[in-house]
């Protein structure tokens, strides 16, 4: 079992013993998402894949928050924000805008990127180092701006 998955499982047990039902619910959602992939693909997820699952869960919740806020459903948006807070406890420290910009510049120099055709090359270099540490959609937008502007 990956170290991250073990940590999540241990936190689930602690939340059960402590009677922290809201936290327990979110941790169970995380473990269910991990288990779903493991069953579907018949593999044991490593830390990198677990981070990928967590990153995807955060992205889904951010999308939901925007929809709930547009619909005036603040209580549902607050629940999604709470879930993001718990999920992010298992993700590495988020990168700052300056760190992301520096990584983008470095990747552009490495690949010799000059146009939008090179977008895939840049993302393939950046994705492993940014997984779980930055919103890849926002990074993609920044790359597009640099390539077109």
C-alpha cells in the first residue's frame, strides 16, 4: 500500500474513533475514489496515482462551487469548500504564481516552444512536477498566454 493511501486510511480510523463525522465522510469519499480505480484497473495505486485522484477530486469540487454559487446555493458551495480543505491536506504544498511562471519559462526554453503547436510538449514536461501542486487548467491558460502574447 502506498504511503499516502496508508495515511488516508489511518486518518479514517482516527476520525471514526474521534467521532468526526464530516471529516470521516470526506475521507471515505477519497478512499472510495481510489478503490474504484484499483478495482477497475486491477492494480494497486502508487502515490503518484493517488495524488492524481486527489487532484481530480479538488478540480471537480471547484467546478461544483462555481455552479452552486451561480445558483445561489451557498450551503452546498460551503460543503464543497470544506471537502476541498480536507482533500488538500493530502496534497503537497501548492506552488506560488511566481514558482509556476518560472517552471513554465524553464519548460518553454527546454522544448524551444514558440507556438501553440508546442503546447503538448510543454505540458508533458510540467505535468509530473505540478501534479497536485497547482491547478493544471490555470497553468494551461498561462502557457497559452505566453505562447500567443
